[in-house]
C-alpha cells in the first residue's frame, strides 16, 4: 500500500514537471515572428512575458510541494523497510503476519503474533530503528 502512495506521488511530480515544461515552452515567443513590443534597454516585459513568468512561478511552487510530499513518502517507506528487514532477520518474530505502516515518524504494527514475547520483540525492533519517534501497538495474539 505504501508503494502505491509513493508511485502515485512520483507520477504526480512527473506530471507537474512535464506540464510546467510544456507551459514554459508554449509561453516562449517565437523567433520567426516579430514581437509587438520589444524589450529595449528599459527592461520592460510584455503582458505575455509577465504572465508566463507568473505561471512559471506557480508551477515551481506546485513542484516544490509535490517534491516535499515525495520526500516524505520515501522517508516513510525507508522506515517501514528497515523495520520489516529487522523482523525478517529475527528468528523470534514471524514478520509475514505483522503489518508495518508508517506515517511521518510514527510506526503502527498490526497483525497477529504467536505470543506476548513475540509482540514485545516486534515492538522493540520498531522502537530501536533510527528515525522512529513512536510505535503504536495494534498486534493481537491468542491467550
């Protein structure tokens, strides 16, 4: 599920970049046609050029926001992967029955474990992971 979010965020970022480039390309004046206003030594811009600059700024801001969301998703996926790898390497934890989800630096463990000892070990592995600030326990086990 986390990879779907990451893939979606990357696709949105790619679409914003392509859209920005296309908008910038179409806003450029053609070299083959004469412009109605020339930019002389005064440095004034035509309305079309000014509008293109504003659109470029707006696209740049949207790309920055999308980039930050992608960065957050990648960081969350990295934490999830680190924890799952630790669990897979630990003989006392059956990692296939434990779901790890990450939101920011908060990790939620859910699923079924065989014992309280396995739950405690899974929680400890998650807490010991660099970058994790809190762990939510939603693990269940038969009594």
